């Protein structure tokens, strides 16, 4: 999957992290033909899990700061993703889950990033416009 400008949620730091997620998906796709595919997948999977934890922590802190009304549901969605990734990691020890992982991450990117994250992006932009507006003389 390639990054497109319409994927932007309007916050540069978050966009860079979302680009990094696409980068991981592409690395996984590239590993499909690798001879040591299992090792590559397992290594990338642990890296992705670490990265997602950081990314979710940043998003959740941001939602807390702006008082996002749907924060609880958003955090719950992150929790579901983390649990699914942990499950995939557990299974990846015994089976090759590379294709399943790629499909899951692509689907997650479309459903979560391009919908749920987009929703808070609009709210956050509006919030900061208003806060900025209040500061204006
Ligand atoms: Fe996100
Ligand atoms: Fe999110």
C-alpha cells in the first residue's frame, strides 16, 4: 500500500507514524518471497507491535488533551488491535502467518486509520482552530 495525501488526518506527527505502518506492511509484503520468511515476519511482527504501542499511546494522549467525545471507543479499538496482534504473535511461533498478518494490517489501516483516526483528526483540527482563535486578540 502506498501513502496518499488523502490519508492525512491533518496532524504531521500522526501522519508520519501512519506512513511508518504502511512501510511495515510493505516490508512484510516484500518478505513473502524471502527464503527466511518466517524469521523476517517474526522480527517485523515484534517491531510492529512495539511501534503500534507507541503510536496508540501518542494518539490516546492527544485525544485526552482535546477531550475527544469518542475517546473511550477509540481506545477500546486500539485494545482490540493489540490483543489480535498478540494472538498473531503467539501463533507465529508455530505457523507462518505472514499473509494473514498483511491482510489484517491492510484491513485495519482502511477501517481504523482511514475512518476512526480520520474522525478524531477532524475534531482535533477544529479544536486547535478554536483554541488558536481564542488566543487571537
Ligand atoms: Fe492511528
Ligand atoms: Fe487510532
